[in-house]
C-alpha cells in the first residue's frame, strides 16, 4: 500500500491529523487497532466539556483557535 502519510491511532488527535492532511491533498492511511467508535481510547463517549481556561496561555490560545475547526467538523459531519 502506498501513502504519503500513515497515521496510527484514530482517536481525536489521529483522526484530526488524518482529516486535515487529506483536506490538503495528502494521501493518508489511518490505522486503528479497534473498531470505529470503540470504548478503549480516551476519545470515546458522546459528550465533552469545551473550555479555554488553562494555566498555560498557550493552551488557551490553541483551544480558542480550534473553535472554528470544531464548527467546520460539525458542518462536515452533520
Ligand atoms: C473519561 C474521559 C473524559 C474526558 N473528558 C474530556 C472533556 O470533557 N473535554 C476534553 O477536552 N477532553 C476530555 N478528555 C480528554 C480527551 O478525551 C483526550 O485528551 C483525547 O480524546 C485524546 O485523544 P487521542 O487521539 O490523543 O487518544 P485516544 O482517543 O486514546 O486515541 C488513541 C487511539 O490510538 C489507537 N491505538 C493505540 N495504539 C495503536 C496501535 N499500535 N495501532 C493502532 N491503533 C492504536 C487506540 O486504539 C485509540 O483509538 C477526557 C478523557 C477521558 C478518558
């Protein structure tokens, strides 16, 4: 199998990485050891708290910058 990038782990971080690379035209393979929607990672579950208050201002800035990306994901995924 040929790919530009192989991402291992389809949790929130790996899925986001693969999705953004694919949107930029990269040929991406995303590998996950369990079935889609499994409950053995940190990203399972239907609800999350979204916060921008962190001790480190870098995390506050990154969380704020991510809000439009979450909205784009909501639109793309329905
Ligand atoms: C109970 C709980 C509640 C949380 N609540 C919040 C919240 O309210 N708000 C918030 O912002 N954050 C919350 N978090 C934190 C947030 O969910 C995690 O930081 C985030 O989901 C981590 O994503 P990840 O992709 O790094 O890891 P994971 O979701 O764990 O994804 C890693 C994936 O890699 C796969 N994998 C591992 N090794 C391999 C391998 N060798 N080959 C193939 N696949 C592999 C695993 O199966 C898994 O699917 C919560 C976490 C937990 C556990």
